[in-house]
C-alpha cells in the first residue's frame, strides 16, 4: 500500500478511494472563466483539478480561483521555481513540478519550504516526451523515466519532505503501464496514473482505458486523469466510467445494451443513448438494460433493475418491447415510448417507490 497524502482535504493513497482529476483549458489569468469551467467539472464528478500557472498573472489569479473553487486546485508549474512558491503562498492545494526543469537544489529547497510550511503536497510529474535524451540513450525510456522521477523524490526526501505524489506518463500504453509497474515495485509513493497525449475522444478513451485499466486492475494507481484532446468534462466522464468498469466506483446508472445486429426489434442505439443522457444525474446505483431481441435480451433485462427486451409487432401492427422491473415482466411498451418509460421507472426506483 502506498503512503497517503492530503490535497486540500482529498486523501490520495494509503487505501483511500481512487480520485478523478482533470485540467482546465481555460486561461488561469481569467479567474471567472477558470472558475466557470471548474464548477462544470465538479458537477460532472471531478474531485481535483489542475490549472496552468505560466506566469505571475496566473499565479496571482490563483488566489481568487482557490477561494471560489469547490474542489482542490493543483498548480502546474514549469521552469520557474518562483511561480511554485507563489502558487503555494496563494492557496494551491498541491503543486506539480517536472524533474529537471525547476532549477538548482537551492531553488527546489525554496519550493519545498513554501509547501512544507502550508502542508501542501508536491506532485513530481514525469512525461516520456520531456525526459533527457542522454538518460534515455543510456537506460531506455522506461528506466529513464523511473530514475528521473525517483531521483527527484529522493532529493525532496533528503530535504525532509515526503508529502509527495508521482506520475509517469507516456503517450503509448505499454510504456505507461511498464514504468508504473516498476514504480509500484520500487517505492511507496502514491501514483497519479494516465496516458498522456492520448488523442481525441475516441482513440484517447481507448488508450486511456487500456493503460489506466490495466494498472487499476493490478492495484496500481491512487488518482487518475484521462487525458483527451477534448473538452475537460469528457475526461471526467470517461474516468468515472472507467472506475466503474473496473469495480472501483459505484453509483449512477449503468447502461447495458446489446451491439448492433439484424435481430434487433427497435433502435437500440438511440434508446440507450437518450436514456443514458436523461438519467445522467441519478446518483443511486441502478442498472438499466436496453436489449433489442429475444435471444439474449430477456436474460440481461431480468438481471437489471429496469430492462427492456425484444421488439415485436402487436395485433395492431405497433412495434413493442417487453418491460422488466427487478427481474419480473412488468408489461409491454410501444417503441415510441420506451425511453420515457425507462426514465420514469428508473426515477421511481431512485425515489424508492418501486422496490
């Protein structure tokens, strides 16, 4: 088990639940814009958010952002140690730095002092694209990434600072998984996991699910970010869905729906998609099955809290599906009403009216 750190009241590592992170793409210098985006991320389920601090104006705006944010703020710092110090002074819940670009040990010591005084953890972030070329040529990418991160952690610990989190991210799944496995074997520092520069929504979610999922199923990873070339709220939704898929997060509606095939009796894709969207605000753990035929449909529908299956014409020629409620047949539903009925039934279950 990893050691535990605390970022603005959110526990990371040491057996705490795996947390969901994202990063603002709003300009940090525009505090109102940043806060608007942070509130949207929080509403989607984000628990920790990172903001870029590229200059003094951004560091100053951090005061207002921290004051108005509903979740802890991580300050993302590169090159200028003074910005890290100011971020700590201005209320950041955690500071993220990159090994090798923050400067001399004396400068690192100033960052450590500012964070230690305020009990602010430091995240040491190692990106496969920014590791020194000579180190890669000597040790290979994975070992170079690991050494780069651990050397920075050891430097911080030699300064008496152990409130540290580590991240090792490459733009491909095998390297990301391998270096994080190596890190988990060689240290007890909490790990923030993700596949960096993973791409747009479709490809990025697949790569992130493969990499992060493999690590989480191996018990590795204390906090996650699904990095996408997409609106940040999509990162949060994908991360929550991923945590649910590997059994680390419960709550909300799980949609079980069949793949496209010629046996379907109604438009499964549109029904499942609309139902998922309309039920996205439900926090209670509910399973909804949308199944298009009578082969696998009834079995899956019976296993769900609410299910619809099949799709056959009645005597009047209307296409209908069978409605299941808690494993029992509850009637038939006209195709045009399936979504409305599923949503109504789910909300009744949520309110405890139909258990």
